[in-house]
C-alpha cells in the first residue's frame, strides 16, 4: 500500500478547488473536525477514468465502484451501447422537444409500471423536479393543500425538495416560512425504537399517527392530498420499510382518499432487485417518481408516471423544464431498458443482492456495526462509535473512518451526512467484483474497530495540505 493517500496528483487537484468551491472541498468541514480530534482525515478522490465496475483516480489507482455516481449507473460506468445510443440521438436530433424517442420511451415506461396501472408520463430532468411535479400533480388533482412526508426521507435539494425531505438537519433553516404545506410524519426506523415499544408496536404507532394524530392536531384529513413515501429511505440512511408499514400506508390512503406517491428515484429501475421498490410490498401507488438509473449513467432523465384519471385530464398541473425529455436522455433510457430486458439485469441484481446479504449477515458481530440494512443492491451498514472515538465525537465518525479505510484499500462507497455507509453496485456488477469489494469492506471495519484510523496508528497521512 502506498504511503500517501490520496496520491499527489489527486491532492493537487483537490487543492486547486479550495478557493472556488463551497467550503473548499466536499468534506472540508469533516476533514477539519477529524484533524482537530486527532483522527485520520476524510479521504477523497478525483476521478480520471471510469469503466464498467471500476473508476481510477488521477494517480492511477483503481477502485471498485460502489458509489455508482450516487446510484445512477445501473449498467456500470460508461456503458458502450448507451454511449452509442446517446451519441446517435445527439447527432440526429440535437436538442429539440418533439422527437420520436419521447413516444417510444413513454410506451416502454407504461409497460413496466406496477400492474401497468400508471400509463401516463411527464418527463423531468432531475429526481428533484420529478418529486416536486408529483406533489404539484397531487395537490392540483385533489384540490387539497397538504402533503405528508416522513422523517429521514429525501426528495431533493431545491427549496421544495428540502421542505419535502425529512433529513432533520439544518437543511430547512431560514426556510421555515416556506414550509406551510408539508406535514412531517414519524417513520418507524429499525433502530432507535422508542423505549417500551416493540418494533411492531412502533409501526402501529406511526400508522396511527398518520391516520389519526395529524387530523386531530394539525390539518383536517380532507385537506391532505397525498402521502409521499420512499419504499427504501435511501439518502436518509438506507432504511428499509416493513411490509406492514407500506401496506398500512396504502390502506390509510385508500380510506381517506389520499394519493400515494412512491418516490423511486433511488429504489426504482432494479436497484432493490425488482423493477420498482414498491413491488416488494405488492402495493400499487397512484403516482410514481423516477430518475437516476433511467439515465443509463450517461444522459439525465427523470419523470413521473400516474394513473390515467390523474394525469389524463389536468387543469392546473404543469411541470417539466427546458431539458426534460431530451433526445439524449430518452435514448439513454430506452437503451437501458432494452438491455435490462435482453440481459436479465434485474434478476442478476436480485441474485447479487442475495449474495451480499449472505456475506454481510454476521457483520453485526463487530462492535462498531449497528445494523446491516439491505434490499437487493440498496445496501447500507450503520455504525456505532468505536472504542477509540473521542467521547464527544459525532456519531458518524466510525462510518466516515470505515469509508476512508475502504477507499484506501480500493473500494469507493458513500458516507455523507449520516452514520451509515451506503453501497450501490451496478446492477450488472460481476459477482467476483462484488465479493472482493465486500471482503475489503469487512477488512476496513476490522481495522477501524482495532483503532487503525487514529492519526499515528498505521499508515501515515500527509499533513500540511489545506483540507487534509
Ligand atoms: C428518493 C429520492 N428522490 C429525489 C432525489 C433527487 O434526485 P436528483 O438528485 O436527481 O434531483 C433523490 C436523490 O438522491 C432521491 O434519492
């Protein structure tokens, strides 16, 4: 293992960014905090090249890619057939609104919707816009003013996206005056279950709160348009809901004439081993939101699909920005779905998910591991503080440290604002690569558990570089 990580070219590139980007670097705050507590700094890389299951940094080091462009490369990096389809679309159509690929894709999307019950589509560029569009559609369709969302959910980073999300951090500070229409409901987490309640009772409590407490203390049930649910709260820490909860939410929506919106920007299009995450629960939503994987990892495309009676005859609903449904985005999506079908990609993802589940099944034996939370290839591990952690350190320190050790050993994963490491392998990842990546992750967990990530223990880390 080389002495300095990241290497000199990567460090030089990161240094170049310091005067220009927010806080200098993505993890700058965490870096400073780590340094002040004597921990090894947060590791960061800059990509030089990406191909298939791997990325390479500017110093030529190769990494198994579990980061996956934040879960946007369903077929691995730079899939040649998608690149070709996108290039062909660009050459043929340039950028225009009306082109045949919009229609081809709409037909395909209608065919893959749960129970083929959501035939109408509206294209967007990003998942954020799509989540907002779904909410606007629900409000204008029902002529009601409120939407219910859950704690730890994530629906985007625009102003409305922040307000719809339930990340519980400072993301909505100074936006308080804008948030009148969003009601945040408790979500039954599989950790931090309130004292005295079983997991099952906690779910019952959350369902009761949704159906009764909101209307008793906040707004009347006739004013609620929809419930916005992620069938796997990915960004908020990979929380996987139970069947009882998701089916319970559907039943409550039905009893109260609320629409159920399934935000599948991350869980959708194979990530959980089924086409849509909500299909694990045998539930059909009224509106479905998607993005990320639809891009094939090459050209952005997102959208919503809805029931015929909801999107077939709208009065006030409008959405879709300039680049929504671009020829390149539609070409990427069509080719991605074609390859899914041709190569049985979702079945492959489901079997990789089972292999991963088997490998990770006993990881809770490590004192720093709290919970393994997987649904197909939506994979996450939450962490406790390590015995070596400064008692005042933030909870997420162990996850950052493990993620750093993984990176140093050649595996790239996500750990941003939560105490969880999230892994999103490509759906067509080679089985051996998946196994190797998880083996390296387990080694990293053991290293952190044994104190290897404290400054001065193990590999020296370069100092004197701003931000590192
Ligand atoms: C469930 C969910 N909704 C919406 C979004 C926002 O999507 P985008 O970043 O493409 O705007 C995300 C992004 O991670 C997401 O996970």
